[in-house]
C-alpha cells in the first residue's frame, strides 16, 4: 500500500479535527489580508465628526464652528429656554467637566458695609449663645476605671 493511503487511514475526521485538505497550510493564517491599516474604531469616527466644521449664522454673521460647539450652543439655549430635559443634562455635563465656577466678577467683589454689619451681628449672637451654654465637662475618670491591657503571651516554641 502507498504511504499516502496509510496516513489517510490513521487520521480520523471529527470534532476539532477538520479534513487535512481544508486545514491551513503551515506558515499561512486564515486572515491573510487582516484588518486594513486605515480602519478606525467608533470613538475615533465620532471624535472626527464632532471636530468637523459647519457654517452657522449668529447675530446676522456667518461663521464656521465645530459640530461639538454647535451641540453645546443648542443645549445651553434649550436649557435657558426652559426645556426640562435639557436643564439636568447641562448641569450634569458642567459638573462632570468641572466648569461650574463663580464668575470672575463675584470672586473679586469686596464685601459691602451693610453685609459686614449683618455678618458682625450674626457672629455676636452666635458668641452670646455659646457663652450662655453651661460648660459641659465630663467628670475625670477614676484610676479604678482604667484597666491595663496586657499583650498576649507569646509561645516561644512556635517561633
């Protein structure tokens, strides 16, 4: 009998054993072309689209802004217009991106004399309430209340 017949009879086709003729040749993979080099994932495609520019007319002037900026403008305008769905979305986005800060005009504003008077009167009342409270002191603990805690005995045989 020829050797090729002997090899074919010793190899059984079955589960996880495809016929020899359909198996990959050594040194050759199943996806010879592979993934194309220029293909991008979904996040990259979305980011590219959000950064692409579109023409808008604002206050009678025509200008180019990114789609990302257009979405932000629409969201802010809808929230300002009272859209109940846009308001929480806008607030969550501003918290997430950390852009929720006081305007510069409020940060550098001095305290008015009227506000200073109100704050002084509040502080005075608070100090009076604190001084009117009876001093709450706890009684000193007696020596018999404290027990010394001894460390556990160490068995030197196990060390």
